[in-house]
C-alpha cells in the first residue's frame, strides 16, 4: 500500500510573490511559464498537490515536480524548462568571444578594402584565420552560425547608426532654450484648440534651415499625359538639361504649418537677409517672429546683425539650436519623397527665381 504524500514547505519572499504574480497575469509570456507560476502561487496558499492540480487543471505529479524544482533551484528557475540533453556545442565560448571581438573592429583595419564587415566576409575571415588563432572549431563556420553568434551579443557590424557628438560647450543651455520654444508652441496650440479657433497672430514661430546643392534641371521634351490604352502614367523623356545647383532656404511655421521658401544660387548673408524680408512681409507688423535656426555664419554675420538692428524692437528673435532643427527633418523627409533631390525651371531661363521646388503652399500636417 502506497504511503501518504507529505506536503512540502514552500517559502516565497515578497519579491518572489510579486514576480510570480506578474508572470501569472502576463499575456505575452509562454503558456508553460504562466502555468508554473500559477501552480507555485496556488501551492503557496494551499499546500495540497491534489487541490492545486484540480484548480489549475493538471496532474498532481506535475504540481509536485514544479514545487520540488522551486525548492531545489528557486521559484524563478522553476518556471523554465530544464536543459535537454543534446549534442555538445562545437564552437567554444572562447571562439565566440574572438568572433565578437573581430566584429567590433572595422574590416579595413585588417587590410580589406571594405570599411565595414559583411556577414559573408566576416565568416570567411573567421574560417581562414580562426584555426591559426587557436580556434580550430571555426574552420567550417557557416554564415548563418556567425549571424547567430552576433545576434546573441546584439552586434550588427554591417550597419551604421549615427549619433551626435556634443562639441558645443553651451549644448545644455541651447537645448533648454529650444525645448522652451517648442513647449510654447504646444501651449499655444492647446489653447487655440480649447477655444476652437486658429492660433493668435501675436507670435509666429518658424523653424529654419538651408539645403544647398539641389540640382536644377530642365526637360528636353514635353511630358506626355496619361492616355487610356497607351500609358497609365505621365511619360517623361530620360534626357534632361543640367543648370547647375541651387540652394533652398526654407522655414516652417510651427503653429500654422506654412512653409516659407526661397531659392537662390548661394546661401550667404544677403540671401538670408532676403529670406528674413520674405518672412517679415508674410506677417502683420505687430507679430513677434521667433526663428529656430543653427549657428551658420550667415545667421550671425555683421550684415545680418546690422539689418536686424534696423528692425522694430521685438520683431525678430533668434533661438540657436546645437543640433538639427525641425526644418532639417522636413528637408530630409522631402528628400525621401523626391521633392528636393532636384529642381526644374519653370521657364527657359534657369534663374533661381524661376525654379520650382515643390515648397509652395502649406506643409501637410498643419497641426502636427
């Protein structure tokens, strides 16, 4: 006759109970972990294998094994499956560390013409040089195995992600000033939305930047319109005339979404002053115009300061940003849409004043 099963004392700390409760209520954890967490919590409240098994819907031996594992290895470890027996890994930990260290270096440092690694090149290099470094297990390293090794360490040597080096000693101060301006934009928009009216014209906040080097080109033949049964889209001859490059000076009104644009051959102080005159004419005389812009030499030149000194007090206010402004982000977005990669003259004369860039009108996302 089988003996009675003795209850096992399971002690859980408050931290263990909190962690198990989070797993038991989770909708993203694997079902096996959720079930084991529920088993441990139920047994902690009622030390009966049969009662817990009946409440959870499992066999009582499943409950007993789960509790015994929690006592032996801890409640957190008991939630996972035991490691299964299988083939021993052929690639040692030292070999993996050597591969990861290799991936953290540039390919050109090892004599390759490539600046960055490709996974195929890195796998080939590991196969050729691994055995001589004492890692014979890498002699037959496959590209897929290499990717698994790099993924374990979250290393992607074939990609480049940009960061911003803080070279400006006044970075924090300028950052705070820019954030205050954007905070002001948010408050003005919220106030206008609550009153169900357009933002007041007492202030205009414009984010400004330049984009030089836009190709000015013209068609050599007229575009052909769509024609049913012949062509579904506009047809354009592949040849074009090149008229050099132009610079686009543009600013976005952060309150209304209006884009102020100016196309010129260059972007010096005189072109920037011309842009300021364009913005000045676009707003009533009582409007305070605040510009968010970078520290380009044309923005702080003697000519620009002299022109600003002639304007009414409070008409223009500059906030310099230590990094890219919102206008820069708009330039990048429009470049991806193909609007600023090139410019086409509106007439035969390739004068910058007659170049079309697609910036006329308001920016989409008026209230964004």
